[in-house]
C-alpha cells in the first residue's frame, strides 16, 4: 500500500474535514478483504452477540488479520500523524458488511450501521472510511458536510434537517 499525502490534501482536510484517496488498499487488498468477509459472514450471522456489542464491529474483528493489517499499516499511521501534526494517535475499528441486513438487539432491522462519530472544533481526528459495504437506496453512503468540523453541532444539525427536507 502506497499512501502519499500531499500538502494540498492536508489543506483540503483542514478546510473541509476530508479528502479522497481512491482505493488505497489496491485491487489485491480489496480481493483479500472481500474473500475473508464472505468467508466469515455465515458465522457472524449465526452468532448471538451481547446486546451492547456493535454487530458490524464484531464482523470487522471476525475478518481479522487482513483488516487489522490495513488499519495498522505504517503508511496509514504516518499519514494520520502528519495530518494531525501529533505523534500520539489512537487506532479504532469500525464495522463492515451489508448494513441492510443488520438487525438491532431488539429485533428491529437497522437501515444503517452506526460506524462513525464526527470530530468537531474541540476534537481532531483522522477517520479512514472505506466503502466495504453495499451502497444503494436502502443504505446510502456517508453524507459529507465540508467544513462542518469548524461549526457548532446545533448549526450542523439544523443544516442536516434542511438538507434532508430538500433532498429526501
């Protein structure tokens, strides 16, 4: 995996809160993750996880080594340190899989895996988001509000309501 972060990308991150790196895993890396995810999905579907567990995150850990190697890849850690301007970083995990099939602990189908929390003016974070799950009308991709990390949460929430009303 080669991940060269430019000053232009860092400036874009500071201004807008994100930048795109098309397929940093490469074709072989994606094939490995896809194969392993399909391999563990039946076990994941059968498993009764405790109610406080995030099922999507549990699948992430069942996939195991291919994903753990990717999130802890030295070039990813170097990029995060460079973007944040700090050597001390925390590596977390997120879920994956078909979010339209995810079921809440109380049996209700969930239309989205709750797999991220935004940063904000007081919290700086680098989150690597990969589209490992299916995106269609029942499971939309993450909505990005460029620059929202510099705004108050209530202002962002009000904008999201307006966008939802305007775009459905």
